[in-house]
């Protein structure tokens, strides 16, 4: 057999897959033509390797030649390879009472928190937050409420939207909650720097309907009336959608809204 066939038989017997080119690349040497012999597929790799080692002729005896220090070592003899194959594996030779530590599987990739919000700055001082996109009807209701309690004086409401994560499937977060909080804080800080806001308070509409475990609630990190993410006090009320559909909800909330207007006037004096 040619050396190439022998090499492939050895690699296949050891369980190493070999590849042969089907097409000749430009400027590449042609593949040597030879007759391929089919190796028995039923025998395990170790038995096939034993058979190949048995077919190797014994080395010729020659006079010992002194090898230089920098000369490469001689090829390992087939007998040495056969001896290694005959040795029991580590799993077979290990005592039965030694527990086998299972290989830990990698933890599944963490999923990012997903939420969106609309924010409106009232008078450059109070930040009105709404989960999702605020509708035109809700914007008009907010303007009417703030005018009624004396917070706004004909100011036009400008809505800014924020979505997290900013790009879908852009990255795999290591700590989803912390990264979401950093994203919200960076968004608000950027708006403050661009618009020149001087934030004093957050009005979170819809907090009554939102579970404390919702993505937005976790991102704001509200505890005892304080958002630790934004480092601002938080007033929480029902959603504007609920107020628009219920006159009773408006009457129930009105005393709190009047108190908000008084607090606004006090902070302006």
C-alpha cells in the first residue's frame, strides 16, 4: 500500500476522521492517484489499530548510532503503541468506591428584561412615566390634569419613548436586571443633559395596575417611594387609560392631585 493509504488507515483506526478533496483548486498540485482499500467497519477502532500494528514488519537491526542532542527523537515503535492500547483505561482501573464527579452543563443564557416606556417632563422638573406608548387621548388627559392643579401653564407636552433592550437579539446579558437599570438611568441622564432638565420627582402612572415583579418595576427599583435607579422620589397613581374610562377613578384620585399641585407651588416659591 502507498504511504497515504497507510496514513489514512491509521487515522481511521484511531477514530480520527480524514477528508479528501473532491475538486482541484486553482494552481494546486493534483491529488496522488492510488487504490483505496475499504477497512472493515464492524471492528472497533482499537481492534483495527491492533491489526494494523501486527501487519507492520519488525524493524531491521542496525548498529547503534549515537544521536546528536538536537536531533529529533525516533518514531514510537508499534510495540509501544500496542502496550498502551492493552493498558486499561482510567475509568476501568479506578476503584469502584471513588465517586465520579459529573461534568457540569453550562447554564442557559440569561434573557434580557423587555419593556418600553414613554416619558414627559413637566415644567422641566417632574418626570411623568408611562409604560408602553402613551396615546393621544392619554396625553390630552395628562395635560388637562396638570393644568387643573396648576402644574402647567399652557406648556406643550413632548413625549420621549424608550425601549429596552434597544436592539433585539443584539447581545446576551450577563446580569439582565442590572443592565436594564443601567440602561434606564443612562437614557434619563442623556435626556437631562440634552434638555437641561432639573428633575425633582417622578410621576409613575399605571403603577397601581403593574405588578412589583414586572420588568419596568424591577428596572425602576422602587422602594418606599424612592426609585433607586433614578435616585428620585416617586409618586404612583393609576394609569391614564383607567382614568379616561372611569369618572369614579377621577373623583377618587382628585384629592391626591390637588396635593400634588400644592407641592408644586410650594417648591416654586
